[in-house]
C-alpha cells in the first residue's frame, strides 16, 4: 500500500486563502490606524504586514514540499516546511521588536488617539476575521501535520491577541484619560508576540533535529505492530521521526529461524498495512532477523 499524497491540492488552497485573508486584515488595520493615529494600532498593522509575508512563505514552502522524492532527496522535500516555520517565527520576533521600539518611543511622549466608533468597528472586524481563520488553520495544520500551515495559524492567533490588547488599551485610555496606557499595552503585546515567535521556532527545530514522536504516539505504533505481527516473536530498536506530514518508522522484527522468506514477507505486509491504517503518512522500514538475534529489552509479540 503506497503512502498517501502528503500535500493534497485542498491543503494548498488553504495556504492561498491565507494570503487573501492576511491582505484583507492588513487593509482594515491600516484604515483604522489612519483614522485614529494610535501608535498601538500602527504597531498592530505593522504585524499584519508580516502576516502577508509569512502566508506567502508558507504557500511557497508547501508547494516545494509537495515535490516527490528524488535521487538527491530520497526522503522527500517535506522538511522545507520546518524552515518556513522557523522563518515565520523569526519574522514574528522582528515584528515584536519593531512594536517594542515604537511603543517605547510613544511611552516617552504619549499622545491621545482620535478614537471613533467607525475605527473601533473596523478593528473588531479585522480581529474577528483573523480569529476565525487562525482557528481553522491550526485545526487543519494539525490534521494534515503541516508545520507551515499550523505556524501560520498560531501567528494569526498572536495577531488576534495583539489587536485585543490594543483595543483594550485604547478603551481604558479613553475612559480614564491616561493616554500612557496606549503605549504600555503595545509594550505588553510586543512581549507576548516575542513568546509566540519563540514557540513557533522551538516547535520547528524539533522537526529539523529529528525528535522522536510523542510518547502516546510511540505507544500507539507499538500497539499497531503487536496487533498485526502474528507469527513474529519480537520487535526491537524502534526508531521514529517526523518530517512534515510524514512519519518515518523503522524497527527490527524477529522471526522464527525456520520461517520462509515468503511467510516473513506476508507478516511484514500485514504490519505495514496496520501502521498505515493508524497513520496514512507513514514510511515504514522493517529489518527482519532470525530468533537468535532477539534482545532482552525487546518487545515480545504473539
């Protein structure tokens, strides 16, 4: 059973729609900033420029990652998604640094923003659009195991927090007359975005460094092997890693010494089918060994 296509066309359409959503949100935020002159709304719009860039980067990465394996890349091109996600995290940090600098300057000389219901309504509309699309991207990214798509979703969700903090600060500044709240909230939001950027980078580095799958997933893989390896004696040296939506699974399978190659092949086919029912994107390598190669720390089967 060949592995499924890791990047169906529907997933690429999600990435293309992200670009359109990012441009729409940026346009709304620029209008709100021009109407108010708020430094916090300016910082919020500045982050949305990064959203457009990262959405384009995610689409390019997923398009490249969709290419099939070749002689130079026998394991496929999926890891480019992790590079894309690292770039997204770095751009988030750059945006945060720019926001912190602007907020610090405004803190030295706070200026009252020219608030109005129209500007607030526009900012709320941009926030609602971002929030709905961010939730959708995070959910689809996790389902498809697409680091670029999920990172884009988290980036947009940090943008939602940014706008929420900005609107809260502007509302408090208007209600209390403490105009310094505008840059103070911008500073707090900037620090939050720094944390979000680091989280995106940390998750991507785990994939680039070939970390094993999570303990729960590892246990599920062992259970799938145990349930399908009737006739085999033991499984050991299980090694797993992820590359985008693809899970690589390698292990040794101990067979009775007098078993034929044909019978061993039948068992291996059955195990591969069970693993792909559990994980459609699995790439499986099984090393068959005779029973004298069994290990005390191996997982007994049967």
